């Protein structure tokens, strides 16, 4: 797990484009699935402009990462093969996703079930 103040030494996308590997300065590592990154995108499209506007995104089990574009020294824009690319993933947000991956994922699965949505397209 990583700490929110860390900066990545390396960002690498798996050959099948479904996982983002992050090596943080200090030695910790995170593996974040493309599906998780897509459905938890920090974009206004997903997060809304207020907590009550957050959108639960279903049908993204097969999504892949097309590209990872650096934004200054603080973030990356992840381009997904479904066309979504409007979220800026800051280092602190990626670190938080890695540190709380299992709990955040379970919350997402619970939201899907409560709304009658599926992970499959």
C-alpha cells in the first residue's frame, strides 16, 4: 500500500491493458484494475458536482486502458477504450484507491446490487 504523499516512480499498463501497475517512491506498489479506475473515475461525469450526484457506472467489466497521459507533475489522464478520458487521476487519488482498494470495491459492488446494475456490458 502507498501513502497519500507519495509520487510514483513508475506507471505501467499490463499487456492486456486491464491493470495499471504503480511503483511508488519508497518501494510500495499498487495494482489497480481498469474496471475499478473507470467506475471510480474522479471525473464530474462519474462523481458529479456534489456527493448526491455521484453516478454508479455498470457494464465496465471488459473495459481496457488505451493510454495514460501525464498531467504536470501531479496527475495522469487515463484514456479508456470506451472513450472515457475526462478524469484527472492525481497521485493522492491513485494512492487512496490502492490503499483502500478492497473496501472501495465492495462498496461499489453493493451499490451495483442495490441499483440492479451489472458489471458485464
